[in-house]
C-alpha cells in the first residue's frame, strides 16, 4: 500500500478522535464582596461566571437588587443550558451511531435515568432547554429575587426538595422538609431543567417546547409548577414584561472558555 493510502487512514483517525473530544466549559468563580464585583454583560456574549456570597443582594435597594440578581443568575443559566445542550448533542450523535462502546452505553443509560425517558427519541425531547427569560422569571419568583434563605445558604434557586439524607441539604424552618444544597447556582438550574424534563406535570410544556420558543405559548403550560396555577403564570408574565427579560433570550456563553479534552 502506498503512502497516500496510509496518509488517508491517519487523517480519518485524527478526525475521528477530534470529533469525539469532550467539550469542557471553563467557569470562573467570583466571590461577591461588594456589588461592584458583579459584572454586567456588555453585549450578548456572557462570561461563564459562578458567583458566591450572594447574601449581599438582600441588603441592596429593591431595583438595584433586581438588576444585580439578573446579572448573577444570567451566566449560571447559560452555563447550565450549555452543558445540557452539549449532552443532548452527544445523544443525537449516538442515535446515528451504529455501534456503541461501553462509554456510549453508560452515558446513554445515565441520561435515560436522569430524565426518566422511555427511549432515545423521548430522551432528546426531554433534554430540550427553553428561553432564558422563563428560567429567570421563575428563579426570581421562587427565590424572592435572591432573598430566600434557601438561595443564600444552599444556592437553591427553585426550592427543590431533598428526599435523600445522604445528599447535601438544609432543613426548612418549622417543618420536616429538607431542600437540596448545591455547590453553585448553575447546579440548581441544572436540576430545574431536569425536573421540567422528567415530570409528567410538564408533558404539555415539553411538547410545545419542541416546536416553539414563544413565551406566550409556553408560559401557560407551566401552570402546574405552582398551586396558584394561572395566577403564577400571570406573575411570570408581569416579571418578564416589567424587567424586559426577553432581551436575554439571545444571550450566549462566551465560547472562548470552551476547551477540548
């Protein structure tokens, strides 16, 4: 066989290796000592910053605390959306792959269990993400714009409960309820997306989410997220409108922080 043949083989192997490289998002940890430590994005490209010491938000005037809350939560949302979309793309590639190795199978069944999916098509649908404005509005409601104890002590934006005594968690005052404790805000948002993806209560939301990002069509289908039903949906609508949250729906994570492993 000639040199050209072996060169072609080498190129194919290199290309295959590169295509299977895992993409890693390098995040930045920032402790908030003063409000000035919180970085306001200058454009639609957002650095992947994970903020700590968020209690300072509660001491700020109302309007300033809202602005700073948005600036703190926005990169965490985009980080979570990046990782879920990355994993969804890996599943999509597996759906076209004829032979899986052990790593492929392990990853697939981990995601199946995580999202409570029936098959690979169902899994891909459940892993869809939705507009940042919706996530931000729900985070604002569930955490009281960052004033809740669960957010400040446990990075728990959405009041997600814990049923496993072996996992990090904190007790709710005056009850036997425990809430999950996260290492950072993005982990809490990741659990939120998994909850939306796996729960039967949001089946109609997921069906609609497959075909549209229109918040006017999506929001009413989150009525089961709260016992307040449509009053909750109306509150989300007001928060999105009053704070112009849809401007963040086209914001993306800064790809300069994405590296191959």
